């Protein structure tokens, strides 16, 4: 059998047709900018319950992807922050080993604050490889923790590590769900894949899903504040950018604070039947 798309793979993995036609849902009903539903009830599907962020660096995992994971744990589910590197080359003043250790410590404390788990793969910062070894390493984490939803980088980035992470995650989710690939843990199909709204990954990013993060906003900001770079030590005002972006996305989704996500094309496919 030739598997050329994620839809082909999902169809095979569950032994039949996969419903990818329903409106996108993560933590409630899909919110169209300016037309958000009022009084949305708690979600009934399971995609909200187990959310994994997979990022090139710890800062990306928490700043751009942290709130969706926080929403999962806030709702009583489980969450994971996976960093492919420690981002140890992110400071021009601090030695690599010390900065990497500080990044890891901040990530672990931030994850604990949000009742989630921090997980690390030790690829060199700025040198994350796009190869099957990395893809299977991420595949193994997906099979071990079994997230229903994954949030990762969009491919339209000027940062090579972010582009690498995007490619790794797309193939890792494929490998994770393929029962004929034998690994330590059994196969696991990820229900939803989303790309995060990251200032470094803006080329071609078109949001289609909005999450109301008002309930977890303060805790998420507190978690991000554990990273010195959040306060602008590396020259970019992460705090101002992402807190302001939450207000902007809230305005366009009729909520106080929100984050936006982008779906893969096949995940947005909808079938409308007219009686």
C-alpha cells in the first residue's frame, strides 16, 4: 500500500474511513474571528484531555505553545512540554553548559507550575538534525505518553531549528500511528495536530482555530516569567509580544485572552450536506 498523505495513513490505521470533516475542536467549539459562540459548554471530545507541545527550544514550548497545554491540565487532563534542545546557545554572555542547565531548570519549574511534565531530547541548539533517528525519538515519546493533540512549529520560519522540528513532528506522528513499525511501545494515533502562533514562524501562518485562555492566562504568564529571556534579556520583548498577542487574538475571537492555531490542510476539510 502506498501511503502518500496523513489522511491515507489515518484511514488505514483505524481500519476504515476517518471523520476529518467536522469543525475543528480543541477546548470547545470552533471560534470564527468576530463570530465566537456565546456560553460555550465544556467540550465532550477527548482531544482536550492530553496535549503535548513539541518545540525546538524550551522558550518556544512555553511562550508559543504553553497555553494550550495549560488549558488541558486546567481541565483535569494531562500535558507535556517536549524540547528537542535546551536552547543553550541563546545567550551571548552565559556559557553554553550553564545557560542550557538554566533553561532546563526553568522549563521543569514552569511545567510543574502548570501541572504538566517537561521532557527533553538533547540535540545541539541550532543543529537539530532532520533524520530518522530524531523522528523515531519523537515517535517513541508520542507512543509513550499518548497525547490526543500535538502543538508544534509551523514550517514557515526563518529559524532552521523550527523548520527541522516541524518536519520531525510530521513524520513522527506518522510513525507513531503505524502498527507495522515495531518500537518499545505500541502504536498511537494522534487525533489533532496544530501549529503554534510563533513570531519566528510567521511566513504563511494563517490561524483557523482560537482557544480562549482567559482561565489560565495568569498561570501561563507566571510560568513563562521563570525564563529570563521572557523579560527581554536576549533582545526580544517576549513578554510584551505574547501577552499583547493574547489580547489581539482575544479581540478577534470575542474573548478576553486567546491564542490562535493553524491546522494542517486535511484537518480543515469539511463536508456540508444539504437536506
